[in-house]
C-alpha cells in the first residue's frame, strides 16, 4: 500500500531546512550529498515542467563556480593558474583554496535553488496557503509569484515567436535582452488582471472563512518537528 | 424593483478621454442581456461600472450613480459587491488564483465568509451546473482554455450572485468550447449581462439587447425588436448565421499559380511528446488563400509555424519562396514597443511613414502614439496583424486571427485578406472560423497512426 504524501506545510518546512542546512554546512561532500538528494526529489516532477527550474539551479551554481575564483582572492593554497595583474584588483590567479571555496559556494547555491525548485514543482500550493494560518496573504503572494515562472517561460517563447514571425532575427544575448522589458510589462499586466479578478471575488474582505481540509497526522507533525533538527544537525556536524 | 440602476454614468480612465456615457439603464431580475458593440466601444467599462471595479480599481473620472442590489458603487468597494455581483473576464488564465480546481471555486466563497461546512457542497453544485464536476481535483494549469473558462464560470456561480457579468468570456475559446460555455450560461436562470462577439448565439440566449458605440447606448430593446434595429442599422451584427457553417465562403480555386509554399511528407513531434503531424501535405500558391481547420490539438498551429519557418519538421520537405510573416494566436499579448507606431515600424526597419499607412489601413491611425497595452483587446489583435502585414510578406500565415474581433472587423479582415491575395501574395490561415474567405480549405485529421494528416476538403466552385 502506498503511503499518503506529506502535507505541503511539512514538506515545505523540510525543504526549507534542507536549503538552510546546505548554507550552513562547511564540508563540500555534505553539501554535494544534499544537492544530489534535492536533485533526485526534483526529478520526480514531470519532465516538461522541471527543465527550466533545473537549468536555472544548475547554471546558477556553475556560474558561481566559474566566476568566484576570479572575484575572490585567497593567499592560501597552491596556485593553479596565474594571469595578468590589474590595478586595484591585483593579480588574477586561481588557487586550490579559491577553487574549493567556489565549488562549496556553487553547490550551496545549487542546493538552495533545487530546494526552491522542489517547492515550486511538487508542492500543493493551495494547501500550503490554507495551512498558513495568520500569514495566509503572504503565503498566497508567494504561491502566485511561484506560478509566474512557467507563465514567464511561456510568454518569453510567445514573444520570441511573435518577433521572429515579423521577419526579425533575434541574435545573441543582446537580441533576447530586448524582450526583457515587454516580458516584464506583460507580467505586470497579468498581475494587474489577476488583482482585479481577485478584488471582484471579494479578496480582502473582512471575515473570510476556510474550507475544511484534512487534519495533520502524527507523522506529519513529526516531520514538521524534524525540520529544525536538520538545521541544527547541519550547523553542528556537517 | 430593478436589480441594478445605472444613472447618467460617465467615466474616463486616468489620462484618457471619456470612454463611457452619459449612459442610463436598469436591469431587472432574471433578465439575460446581450451587450453588443465594436471593440473599444465601452462594453467592458460598463461591466466594470456594474461590479464597482470602475472607478475603485481603475481610478479615473467618474460621474453619475450605479446602484446594484441596493449598494451604491461610489461607496461600496468591489469586494463588498462580490456577494451580489460576479464577473467572468475574457482571459481565463488571467483570473485563476488557485492551483487546484475545487480550491479555485472555493476561493470566492472563503473570501465572502461562507460557513465552512457549506463551502464544499456549494463548490460541488457550481461545478455540476457548468458540467465540470469531473475536473474537481485537476490542476488548473493543466486545463484547456475552454475547461478553465467553465471553472471560472463555476467560481462565479458558487457565489450565488444576483447579477452575473460576462465580459467576452468566449473570446479565447474555439467554437466548440464557446458553445459548451454558452450552453452552461443558458441553464443558469440568473440575471446575466453577456458581452459577446459571437453575436448569433448571444442573441439566441438574450431576452434583451444593449448596443454600445463610442461609450453611448444606441439601442436598448427586447431581442426581437433589437434584431430589426440591427438588421437596419448594423446588418453584420444581426446575422444569426454568423457561427453556422451554412456553407464555406469559398471563393473558388484560383488557376494553378506559382507555388509560394509546398510542404510534403511533414512529420513533427514535440520533445517528450507524441507525434503531432505525420505525413502532412500542404501547398499555397500566389494569389491564394488557404484555410487550415481541424479540432483542438490537431496540429494547426504547428503546421502553420512550419509553413512560416518558425519550426523545422522532423522529416519531410519544405519549399518556400520569398518572405514569410507569421501572426501568432493572441497577438495582443505579445507587444514589444512603447507606441503602436513603433510596434508596426519594427518589421520595416523603423519606417514610420509605411507604419502609419498600415495603421490607417487597419483603422488604427488614431492610435499611432498610444501605448499598445492601452488599446482594447480587439484593437490589439488588429495591431498584431498590422505589425506582421506591414512588411508585405510573400506568404502571410495567420493563426486564429478572428478571435475577439467584432463582426465588422471580421468582415474587414476578410476583405483585406482577399485584397492581399489578389495582389499576388499567398495567405495561409489556421482558423475555426468558417466565415473567412478562402480558395481552399484543408482539414487536419487523425490518420491510421493516430497522428494527424492534412486532408483537402471538397469545395463548391
């Protein structure tokens, strides 16, 4: 018999704990394990939805790994590559310490982004909003903002097709950057339409009630209680 | 006693000229009122006045008085009116708040403070009324446009409003989804104001008709009298045969002309999905309009994109001569520039003279310096067509160009397409609309492999 999935409140707490643990952990192996576990969790999402999230998470980590050795300098470790010396910045080199620190920070950021991806892809945001208690408005705002990611992806593809359909070729990052402003304007327009629809449906009126929802089981409460322990464990031992 | 009273209302959006009024009317309980008029005529503004969104949400200059169910909208906010008035907007994607269907329908009830034990029964009843009970546990993001719009209608009905406002609710839907939606409206028995461009079906549903033009109410009459008025003054709006496939307005095949596009053996499948096209054949000659039809999801958009060179097929041959232009579905959403003039000039290297001439041709000359997002949805659709047509591509590919267009504009588009083709260019239109003129109609249908193939329909020449 398959087990009932965790309620989103407990799952969100666990994901937040995993992300925090990745930020607190000092050992590269520990962070790598956390990132791999979170990646495995994300892979449970449908292939057509997870692509953009995984690309974002992995490219962010890779960006940190590639750039930070040049932006942060450490006198320790063995010099692996030595470049020019720039005024103000000093010598441009890559040392083993810088590289290992870059890998650690890259993995931390990747793990954090993967925790967010799992939240966005796999959790029932409606139940999260319902479980939010006094912070319902904030939870709803976060849920709506999360839903904006796939909308943005769809709008970006639509904009690119609309421009190409007029015989204009978008070339390189600069070409696609021209779509950024209309993309943001389109998102704002969507947000305004949604706000209008919400107001027309009585959002913000005093005396709101909640539809009854299944109560939390003992297992769900245990998972919620375990989340701070994961963070504590990471701070002390990882 | 009237359910709603609109008395000498005038309204102008911030920084804009007056868009509504002076206008007065009363709505009686149980009426189904069809609200007709060209795009940008003030229909949406009138509906927003009835829900209190004008002036509370939009700001602007408001004069006169609107009283709905005893609440004066000058003092009552839209959220206060929400128990008495419910609105379904044009685009279902822009009004959905929750991720699961039943939670979406429950959202309004929770806001109104409905007793907790009554919420789920009302959700169930509302979904049942629109024939969407089977969608109850589905994710809203996975529903089709038609399904989603029915969920939006259920969300409005669950509130048990005295007045239901429908603002072109079928403009984003294909004919079958629109028919199902309007059938659901017919069964309601509530007071309904239906702003709609599918005039024939709206007139069948309505007991009374309002016709608005330039913000003024030109007609307020029972449906039978309104039909006579429309027949005489606005003949295109009177035709109840608009949506009926009473015969394709097929222009008869042109003589075999120089081919501009030839697709043969086209196969295509999206990554991670099943095959969409399997061996599709299609050709368009100079001077020819070819209409591409078929059920939802049959691959019309995919084939249109392949024809325009926006997608490469997995297999098959594409032969195209000259420049191709492509107009996507819902083009009003995909505007890039700050003014309508710049938007149209984009495809001709910033040639504003040419862009202005094209705007004039599409009846948008007055909007040249306006921001495209300030235009009405119908005006934005026309702007999208102008932005593609300005470069005068040899092959013009249009994907559902008549969605949201009023009958006058649709007829104008038809005439313009005929002129465009007559000038020696080719036109390919992916459309459900049987009214658009075409020399040939191609239907995409499932073949033996369940993938879709193009089939030429027999036409009367």
